[in-house]
C-alpha cells in the first residue's frame, strides 16, 4: 500500500510539438485550420455526456503530502473558493468527438501536422510511418497518420472504442469542441475541486491510499515502460465508465488520460493565486493538464493525484491526453428539476492547519 509515492520526484514528460526536432525529422506543417460554423445548441445536444453539478465551495488546493516535484509548482497549499459549475461526468468520448468532427469538418492539430505521439507498445504499424522516438522519453514514438480517429497510427481505427476517451487532441482541439457545444474547459481550480470530491486534503479522489490489489483507476502495473501486468487488461485507455465513480459521481478523474484545463501554466502561480475563482496566469507558453494517465507508475510518475500538475504546448497531442468540458452553473433549480444533471451537495471543505505547506 502506498502512503507516499516513491516516484514523486521523477519527471513525467510528454513530447511537446513545439520542441525543435523532438522526434528527429518532423513533417512540415500545413495551413492552420480555418474557422468553422459553431452551433452551440446543436453541439450541446450532440455532446451527450451526463453532467454533474459541483456546488460552490472552498478547498485547500495543492500538495499537502509532500508528494510533488518542486518544478511542478504544487505548493504552497492555499485556500481557493470556486463558484458552482457543471462538469462532464466522464472524459469526452470518441463517439462524442466523432459527432463534432462530422458536423463541423474540423481538422485537429494532429491531422494538420500529419503526426502525433503514440506509446511504443501500442504501435504495430509499418516502420516507415515512425518518425522516431521522442528525445528524453523514448517510449513515445512520433507516428505519421496518428490522430484521434487512428489512435495507434495508420491502419488503426475506433472500432469497439466509442466509449473510450478521445485522445490525440490538443488544447486547441479541446477548445474548438467546447466552442461547438457552447461550453468551456474547466479551470485548474475547478478541476481540483471536483477531483477532491469533498474529501479534505485527500491524495486521490477516493482517499489517501492506493492498494495495488484493488483497481481504482487506470494506471501502469508492472515494469515501466516495457511490461504492463495490470489484471484489467488495459494497455492504453479504458472505457470512460470503468472502475468506480467518486463521491461526486465523476469517473476517472485520475488515471486513464490527462485532461486539458483552461489555464496557462506557471510553476509559481500558487504563490500569488487569487482566492476566489483563480483562472491562471494572463499568458504563458503551455497549458495545464491534470489527472495523470494510463502510463503513470510509482516507479516513474506519481502524477495520478488530485494535486498533481503538468502542462504542454497548446498544439501538442499524444495518445494519453483528452479532456472533459465544464459550464458555469448560473442557476441550479432548472437543471435539478429537469433531472438532466446529478446535483452533488458539496459544502465547504474543512480548512485545518497548513502543517504541510511548503
């Protein structure tokens, strides 16, 4: 049983598209995707994902266990107040993203660039499609033809995985989907508030401990990155409603796929974050990602925690990154009466002494 993740200090890099020659000789980039007609009413009806109402509350945001890598900026622990908001119960699925792409003709960054990052054990396509391994993280392969509809590269498709989270979507792609549905990405503070599910200071959505004998989320088991021995059989993504939901009715807030947040990322933002509804720095180079993925393993990366942070450039995509959408809850009564949303009655999270702040 893990009380403090042994891999807490390890880097958890994913290849950024903006890094020069990260995969060796990368393909040239075509013209940027043009604007498309946004129809929020049609998009919202096609979104088709259950909503959870997260009530206004105050939490202690940040790493109170000393698990985080200093460069990730998980400290100091600080009090944050968020207003009520609606959040997707699951990550956006392949089926939902397919409806968006078919309705709008949207072309993702991976399709526009002509390649994306595929985990090496998931790739069994032609060798000539491989650009090369990522510098510093050789388990990531740059693969021509890999995108949301072909997650393992040329010859792969979404057969049997419509209920899996969509991957190979950049922050830009996630934002475009949100525009279509009339929704938005959650802020980092909203995401952590939802992940904590009303349990003060908890390391994970279910509490402080993770017993490897009990499958609570989709992470790596075995020897990373060469041998996965997980009894659930998921080498990469799992269906979005696998395992158990949190007390808030949210599925897989940690593990499975990283999720994009709205905020620009900064390692020192917590030191001067506003208390109420923080929205991140005014500018930056990378966008926040939360939740960890199926590649997290305590020997290497312990970022499948409520407080864990990472980031990547807005045009980067890979096989372990997706998103879920949010919306500000202007009024609770209508949605509760209609029965379309699960209302979670989460009050103020207890704020005790900050003995673990750093």
